[in-house]
């Protein structure tokens, strides 16, 4: 059903579990997997921005390439960009004709991260991606992540 899947990561430990979900889904559907990591607005020179993007691409490769190889998934792309993360996710989803975006909830409470508390546990990035996405957004809840289950 899903032939093009976009996984959005913030490169935290929480995202490793969401990546496993996305990787399994891509493998089961024989889908291409896009891995996206947004740096936010950097406000740096072009050279400094390019350097930050290259560093982030290496971190993404280090975090996920072995798992991709172990699972036998060879059809994937790594995308890193600066700019508004939601705009970049939805633009990539539109341009690549993504069938589903997979992401998690916020990894910090809204108050701790200085965000509006009305966003709730989804967080700004996930909430806005759901609202602006050109395709379905699958949100992996913390209950599916070992150690984060709430009773």
C-alpha cells in the first residue's frame, strides 16, 4: 500500500524506536524510505550552513545505515536541510510524492521546551505536520516505545 515512506527524525533515542517502526513498514511494503532530519533556521553563512548540513548527514548515516543494511533495505534516501522543519517536511513529501510520513510525538514537555502548552504532547512539529501534510501522517505513540509506557 505504501511505496514511498518519509521518516522524520530528531536523532534522539526516542527516534530510534520510531525508525524501527518505519524501517519495518518500508520493508513489509517493499517501499522506498526517505529519512529526513531538519536543522531549523540556522541564520549562518552559506558555507557554515553547508558544513552543518554535511555534519548532520553523517550523524544520520551513523545512526541508521547499519540498521538499514541489517534489515536488507537498500532503497532509501537521506535528506537534511535547514529552514522551517514543517515546511521542509511537507515540501519533501509533496515533491517526492510520499504516501505516508512517520514521526513521533514531542520528546519534551511543552513547558520545558518553551512551547505553547496548548499543543499538548504531540509537539509543534508533529502538530503542524499533521495540519499541512499532503499525505497521511502516522504518529508513533510513546506507548509503543519500550520504557515510555504510561500506566
